[in-house]
C-alpha cells in the first residue's frame, strides 16, 4: 500500500527532473556538450532537409563544406570575410563589456568606409600611396570614433538610451553613404558605384586579402591584451560589472564611457577602411551588409573573449557561406539556407544552457523511500 | 503526543554542485509550539526551510505533515499543505494597499468580494493582536508594517505552519517585542511556528525548542528552558568561544573628522539628511544606530564623496600637516589625491565595495590599480595582498583567483574589510560590516575594528544590533529620519534609551 502511495505521490506531484545550476564545469566537458549540440543540430537539419526537399543531407553537408573551402580562392574569401566580421566584433566588444549596448556598429563601419572612400576619390591622384593610405586610416578612425561618440556623449550628459541612439545613427550613416555613392557614381547619378583605383591596399605575397587578415590579427592580439592586462581594460570591466563600484573607487565613469565608445567606433572605422580599401574597392550603402549586427552575436557567443571570437566569427561565416552555396547548388529558396543556419545557431546557443545548468532526475533513491 | 506533530523532516539532504547545504537534517515541530532554527549564516537554515516551502527540492530525505509523508515540489504544494513562509525580503506590490496585497493571487470561484475579505482579515488581526491599517499603501509603510502584512497574508491563506526567516533583522527593539507578542498569540491558538535566526537572546525569549544547524549538519535539538547562551553557541560553532568584545579606553584622541550641519536630498526631493553634525575622533569607535534607511547610507556616502550635499561642511584634520580640509563635494578620487586616507566598507558589498564576477586579486586592485605610470596592470602586489588577507583573516576560498561572488558572505566581507584596512586609513567607515556573518567572522571584524581604533584610526561603525553597538563603541550617535536624535556614551547608555532615540525624530516629524 505504501508503495502505491509513494508511486502516486511521484506521478502526481513531482516532475521527473529538475534544473540545478552547475558550480563550475571542466573546460573539456563544456566542449563535449558543444560538440554534441552541433551533432544534434546537424541531425535535425538533416531531418528537415529530407522532409522538405529530397536532397541527401550528407551530400548537402559536403556541398556546404565544398562551398566554403572547396578551392584556395574560396578559402581566402572565407578568411577575408572572417577577418572583417572579427574586426567588427572586436570593435563592439569593449562597449558591450562595459554594458553599453552599442548596436551602431553598422553605421560606424559605413562612416569609416565613407571617410576612406572620400580620401580615395579626392586625394587619390594627388598624393603618393603611403601618405594617402595613412590619411585614409586616420580619417576612417576619426570619423568612426566620432560616430560612436555622439550617442556616448548624450548618454553621459543626458542619460539618453544608447540602444535607440546608436541604432538611429545607423540610418543616418546609411543615408549619407547612399547620397555620396549616388553623387559619385559612374556615370553620375546612375547609382553604379565607382571603382576606386587609388589607395587600394597592397597585395602581399600574391594574396589580395592577406593584408586585411594580418591587420585584424594584430587588432585581435591588441584587444585581448587591452581588455585583460591594461588599466583601461580593467576600468571597462569595473564600469560594466557595477557602476556603483566604479564610482566608489573613484573611476570617472563618464570619461570611461566616452573613451571606450571612441575605441569601439574607431575600430569599426578601421573595419570600414578594410572593406573599402582592402576588399571591395568601392562603397555602397550596404557595404557593411548587416555585419554590424552579426558582430554582436559573435561577441556574445565568445563571451567577449577576443580569442574565442576568432572561432565564433569563423563559424558564422562558414554557416553563411555554406548555406548560400546550398541554395545556389540545389536551387533552393534562400530562406532554406536561413533555416539551416538558424537551427545550427540555436543549438550552439542552447548548448550554453547545458553548460551552465544540469538536469537532475528526481527521486533517484526510490528504494530508500519505502 | 506524536499526533500533535505538525511537520517532521527526516534526514533531509540537499547539495548545490559540490556544496552540501544540508546533510541528514531532521526536525519536528508540534502544533502550538515555536521552534527556532538556530545556526550561523551559511549553515543551511534558509535552504532547509526553502525545501519545506517548495522552493527547492531535497536530494534525499522525507517530509511528514500531520504524520503523513508528503512531497513538496513547488510553492503550490506547500500552500496546499498549509505551510506559509515569510521571507527575509518581502514580496509585496508597493502601489497596492495592505488589504490588496493580502488578497492578491487568491483564487475564489465565487468571485471577488473585497468587503468580505476585509472582514476576514480584520478577524485575523484582532484574533492575534496585529496592528495594521488595511488601507495604507505598501510604499508608505515601515519595514515592520510590511512584515505584518506578509504575516497576515499567509494567515489569511490559511497557513497552519508558519516559517519566518530572520524576522527581527530589520526591526527596532520595540517592534521586536510586538512581533514576539503576536507570535506567542499565534502559538497559543495552535499554530506551528518556525523562526530562523542567529540571535541567541531571541531564541531564549521566544521559542519552546531549538534545533541547531552547524555547517549544514544537524547539531541537535534542545528544550529552550533547559539551555543557555553558552551551550547554544557551542552547538552552533562547535567550540567554546567567548562572547565578550574587548573595549579599550580611547587614548590621545583628537578631532579627526568634523561634520557640520550637513543636509541633502534624494532624487525624489525628500530630505534624507537634515542638519547632521558630529565629530569622529581618532582612536575611537563612533557607532551609528538607527532604523534601517534613516540616512545612515547617505551620511557615509556623503563623507566618502559619493553623494551631493546641499548644505554643510565636512572638515578633515590631516594628522600629518595639521591642515583642515573640506571634503564636501569632492569626488572619491579627489579625496584620495588630497592625501586623505579614508577607507569605506559600504553596506552593499558585492554591488559597491567589490565586483562579484572578478577574482580576489582583481578586487584587491580596485583601490590601487592606478598606481604607477605603466598602462598595464600590476597584479603582483595585489596578488600578495590577496594571499596575505586570505591567510591572516582565514578566508575560506579555493584560491586567490576565485570570483568573490562564489564566496560566502563572511569571506566576502573579510576580503572587503581586509582591503580597506590595507591602505592604512586614518578614517575607517563601516556600514553594517557584520550583517549576514557568522559569529566567528563577526568577531574577526570586531577585532579588526578595535585594532584600527588602537592604531589611532577614527572608526565609524554603522550597526543594527544594539547589543553589539553597546559593547563595541565608545560613543553612539543615534539617527532618526535623517536627523541626529542623540549622541550617547557607549559605556553607560542602555538599549531602551537608544531604542527610544531611534524612533524619536520620526514622531516629531509627524507632529510638525
């Protein structure tokens, strides 16, 4: 009788498991969980692929890989895309670490690109390449930083909402760039962007994009050191963790906010410079291509660690390129590749839950209870 | 007799990760009885009661209500078993009245009948002797009134087993007496009451039985009438400790910090400090007593350069140069640059004094990271400081690189106080430095404060336990509603005297 009672109690009142926070997980266990998540994601994607189309999912995955690393040109392409995305992710990281929600990277990148393009057009013929490129870098940094400083200034002065402000700054930047491209298009007013001949970044070792990659690699290392070992990086962490603590120990919070946003914007400006001078050699209003927003995800996924960001940006680029290859090869609607990318990212983010929490089965000690 | 048992726990075990919060704890409470659960902070009292009220679920063990085994997997189950818990942090809607909060969430199939409910609530308040204005809004209430609302709320819902988590932590001595009176009334009408506490004298005056927990383990149950403070302390701590705070007579005192008629307002425009004047002397501990939220925080923050003052002066007498400096409207950075060595242990340890997500070393750096011209951080000195504090103050931590939020309250406080003292201050301000600390840690802190006092530091100690204030401080300043209501001598004043001063100003304000 007691047994039955117990059974009733269990089945009526207790859910079979409960969630408990993990104390601290060993790093390799975390990685096993992540790998399992990716495998499950691939399985789910495969099932959906079979259900919606008659494509063999295994073949599809190979197509995907092939579409990203199939030829040396594709590999370089992927690396260059990763570099740009990584650069923007690095740019937003200090701001996010400070809990300043800078979602204006898109605009800051475009403005940096615009500064570069203007230098290339108006000074291109007049100045020797080294001076021209230096000017391009400086102007893109200054303008990018300026674009980020405007919302930061209003935040510190009037406590305005930085999320909305930085978002709005994006639209202004997009319209500005659209106006300039229209003004400077060839022939004028046609909207076909002009190819900028002067001030292109040099080709190193026969690889067009190598210099971009190298520059971003340097920025990654610097950013890592800056955040972890510099006094300013420490101040960013303190302000982000608790503004009250920052004030308590005498950090000038406003100054830190302004300085950090200037850095964030400046690196965005560099990303814009790399896009215009190192990659596209032209400027359009969609040159940033939404990467200012994707970068936020890259940064969060890597938990603001610049080294992990290399991996997360690579992952995102891989998924994007691979998925577009699938739609191209199998002539599928592009939303299909979005579905695949979405599922995989969902599982990767979901894995973080299982890294932070564990699921415990209730009443393991059934026998003891009788 | 066994029929009378309202709640019984048998061999309850609960772990969080590797931390054992409760191990094989058993207890019984009968109807018409008050049981105290006594234990130091971190001994698992609240965790145990959270399992009874359905917030956590035990890993092992059994619970019985009225002699029948039961499973409580959610607060709803606890509610069905007529268990009501009054948490340390109240869960009330500020803009609602007392009555509205009490009936909130009630499911009545017959429809919502407020007048009827109010009748019922009145019956309850009259039966047990609560004083409560049902129409008063929560935001207008004192902490004690809010607590009353919480208690009436669980009674209204028909709870027969009441659990109160540290109910007296926020009350004045007079309010505590009132609370105990209603608790006794409830007991006499057959309710089973459990109070969680770490205050010994409360246990002795109020409860019938005491169950003691020590580091999550069951240390025994004793009948209150057959025990005394010393025995209970020994059960709690596991060893004999003396409960006397050493207090030396101040020597060579001089005026270190002279606060002159300071006033300030909060953001809503109400005066939180009103014409406050006092002097803190070197080599002396100045206690500040008052009901929570009477302006203690604002006062210390104003001195530390964190708040804006509307009026008044804060004069610091520099012991080296002999110069007088006005600290008013200076930022913490400017104060430090003036050479004023002011240490401040704020009330909000993890939100202000420390950064929870950073490790001990990085927290040590908070005060000193700017030293040196290098753009890079120097982690060597803070690291050795961290290790020194860990060793000297017996901080329990896996390593110096553990984030401080993972440490227990006592250890967090040792880190904070240790860091503040390390700067060899001339003024040390500490707001509720022993709140949430176990006996041993509390005494470590008292000793540290005394040590500083003997070194000639002007110590300002904001406390809530009047017994401690009276044992530790040389002078006690009593603050009520932002005004100084009296400064008494720590050696001759009585608890009642201070209790009266604490409430004095608020009553005067009402009359005005």
